[in-house]
C-alpha cells in the first residue's frame, strides 16, 4: 500500500540500508522535501556516529530530523516505514522523532 500525506500532513519516509539511514519529511501536495537527515551527512557525523546501522545512531537521526522538521513548521506527520517491520532501527527513529516533538 502506498502511503501519502493525508489531510495536509506530510509523511516521514524511512529508507534503511545495511549501513545507513535516510529520513525525509515530504509534503506530497507540493511535492517538496521539508526536512531530511542522512547518516552520511557531515552534521550527523559531527554527533560522533560514523556508522548509521545501529539503534543509537537511528535514535540520534530521528531526533535530528524532528528538530529540523519543527524548525520548518511541521508538527504532525504520517509515518511511512516503506514496508520495513516496525522493529529495531525503524522503531528507534519513530520513538526519537516523537520525543523530538513530532506527532504521528
């Protein structure tokens, strides 16, 4: 099933590979990315994580994404886990984003 932002709520899309995470808050109505975080970017590596395939790194990425989304004016999102089980890194991202101020 395809997940799209409903009733004006953007979606938080998660892509995970064996080594890294890529997170985006996407406004499907305008077709724009509002905020994004990748475990490959310098701002993430400055937090002390060189590898994105761990639960603590996913936690940090979720908090960083929530911070950037709130700064962009987004408070409510739809969680798009891209078919991944709600387990491990995907769950850590969701819980950290909630702690960071996003509502699912």
